C-alpha cells in the first residue's frame, strides 16, 4: 500500500458529526466559514492523443439489452453511427465536436450528447451529480434546474433550445487533458481502506483510496468512467496526462437565503434573497426506516472536514461494532467533506464517500450530497438560513423551530450543544 505525507487539506480537522437522527442537543451560536480548498489547476484545452479502448470496454460491460445508437451520433471519424461498434470509437475530439441530436432515454451506456450536456450543466451550476455520460434521473433533474434558472419551459428534456442555451454546438471543449502534478500525488492514498468503522477509527485520516478517486471528485466524474477514459494511465505518477471533464472552475458566490430539501424531487434547492433559484443539487434524503425531518429549521453552523461520532446506542449498528467510535476526517468519512448542522438535533446536510450513489440509495435520516456540492453549499450559507423539508412539490410542513420566513421560534441551545453534536472542541464549529 502506497503511503505518503499527509496533505495539508486533511490536517486541519477538529470537529465531529454524530450519526443522523441521534438525540443530542443541537449546536448553537455557530458562525460560518468557507471550507478550505486548494484551487484546482485549470486543465489545458487541447485534446491529447486518446485510446478509445477504455470507453469501449466500459460500454461493453453494460448490462441489459444493447440499444443501437441513434442516427447522426458522432464517432471518432465524425460520421453517423450505424452500429454499436462504430459508437464505441468515441474520442475527446469527437465528444467536444458533438452537435445536438435527440437523446434516447432507453439507450444504455455512454451517450456523447448526454456527456457533453452533463459537463455544460455542471458549468452552468445545474449539477447532475457525477458525470458519467449516461441518461438518468439526476440528468433530468439537472435539466429542470437549468430550465428553471433560465426561465424556460420546465420538462426535463434536452431540447434544441436547452442545448443552444448551454452553448452546446459552440462550447469550449468539455473533455480536456490534465497533467498530473507532484502535489496531486502527495497522498496518502489508502487502497485497502476497510469499510468497518472500528478499523476506520484507527486511521489517521479517511483520505482517498486512490488518485483516481481524488481526480474523480475534483472533476466531478464517476470513477469508473474516468478510468475508462484513461486506460493504462498511472494516475499516481506526476507528469502523466489524463483526460478529464472541464467542469466549472469557480464556485458560486451568491449567498443562499433559503434552502428547500425536496423529498419528492430528491434535490436540495438553494435560493437567493429575492427568491431566485441559485442552484439545485441531487440528494439522498433519508429512508423509510430513518426518514429525514419534516417542517422547517435553520442552519446552526458548518463543520468543514468533520470527524464522525458513531454511537450504536443512539442510531444504527454497523456489523459487530457495539462501542462508540470517533472516525477521523477525510473524503471517505461517512459524512464526507462538509457537514451543515441544522437546528433539528443531530440532523444535517453533508457529503458522502460514494458520490455515484447519490439519490440511488438511502441515508440514515440526514441529507447527502456529493462532497463537492456539499462544500460549495457550505460556502454559501450562514447561521440562521432557513431549511424547509418539502414532502411533495409546493408543500412545506411547518413543524420545526422556524417558520418559512426563517425566524427562530425558540431560544438557542446552550453553547455546549456545539460540543455535543460536533465534537469535544466547540471552537471547531464554523
């Protein structure tokens, strides 16, 4: 197992998050601070030489019946695809040159139109979750978000109008080369990271399993898809070049004045002070056994890079682990890279170690986002921002400690409530 010096971004963690739904006091008097993040070096825009075998293998591993590509789909040769074998010869240049054509929701595997649209939606702050080139529910939600923000008819379909608004035919390259730097591979990486909480509690941090996982998060990509784009490339060697998605290079700066957690849509929607939709993130929101709250609450604070308190007496039990454990911080921490604490005791909005499973699996009552989306949202909120849990479209059940307007209806918890929820050191809550 390759181990290297601990990266600075993982060495500044002092706070903790308890399991979602555990009955502990909520944090109080918290202030907000943007989670620390190193700027991502901008990839170059010239497409490198590319071996199509990786993406071919990925497509061939798809399960279920093969669906032939639609007429007019681009190939490596720029000619309309007539059969699946031709469709497999996709290259970055071909994807970058992709023109609009109708998307077939029944198609399995990577669709160059979907892939290009996903990256353009991400750039437009209508994130589709992980970028994988596949048509799915998170892709539809991202289109609806973009349509809402652009005041277009909202139907979740990739129409020519939506494509043109995104700049589809004339957009800057969406797949670009990135040269791996020495800082990228400092690590440490933990390829044998155990899923067992008792083993994780012994670790110095819960960092990335591999450089592939790290780059997947940095460029908002599905890890398997990223590997398929770069067959045979050692991503832990500085100087090597990989193909990545050219996603948004800057985060949003407009402050969030209201958050809606829409259980029906499977999204966290963020609004500005004028009620305009700023962005909407695909989300995993509770489960039937451990549902997310109902009603309206407020943000009490943000913990960048939190630790995680596992207590089977107050929440679920993992395997044979019957003792309370403190799991160290890192992107593979159960609550990911950021935790936004709510005034509902022990509930929050947080990241995840499994971004590809967002809105595909259930949570223990909290609200999960991809790590990069959780970090972005954490940088845009402050204490007191109302958070409304919506049971169905257009309905807000008011039963928490705040009204829709966000005014607190009950006094704050004692300051030591911060320690109870987010760890022994209340100074770590920002």
